[in-house]
C-alpha cells in the first residue's frame, strides 16, 4: 500500500534545505512512500523579508509539467538561493542558472508570462489556509503532522519518526 507524504517547503528556507537532505537520505528506506511536494512562500509578496522565492516556485511547476527531474530541480534551487547567491528574483539570472535542466528560453517565457502564478497561489493557500502550516518545512501524512519549530526546523529523527508512525 502506498502512502503519501506531503512536504511543504520554501527554497529560501535554510531549515527546508537541511530537512530536504534528511528526506533524501531517508526515502530509500521507505519505498512505499510517495512524496507530494508543495512549495510555498514563507514570506510572500508584498512582505519585504529577504529574497522572494516566487519565481523558483513557478519554475518548480514548469519543471513538473516538462518532466524535469524534480530532485535535481530542488537541489538546484536550494543551491541558487542559499549557496551560490543567485538573484532568484531576476528571471534572466534564474533561467540561465537552470539552463542545463530546462529549455532556458521557454522557462524564462513561462516566468515572464506568469504561466504558473495560479499554481503558486494555490500552493500557498493549500499550505497556509488549508493544511495548517505555520512554519516550513512541514509534513503531512494521513492524520499525522510534523511542523518545524520556527528558526529551528525539524530533525532527521523527527522525519524518521513520522515515517515509522504512519502505519507502514
């Protein structure tokens, strides 16, 4: 029986990056788990806190629609936002940064045209209005919830505990 693990995250969140790496380590141990990714903005516009990840998230939906390896896309966006300090609010810089994963011109055009703005808004609403997420990363699996402690995140053992306690 397959189980769905819903993961709410933001590419600009250092705690999400750490938890993403934990999850990549754990998931081979749980082949019966399907991950359902829900990127969401921890500080959506017009909030002025830090860089905005809205273009990265719209790019995620582009990647899904175009069959791009999602884990590679996640890794690249985390690296862009947190390690290489790419200006993720600049469509040209972001498009160039992922040009080896996507069709750079088509990717840029989708961002320019706002092709995935509705999906971004839906994902934010799902997280914050319908799933009770108050800080990312956050996980939902059936009736189980694991929420980050703000400015602390979640631990490898907490994620493992969620996976073990999901009735598998």
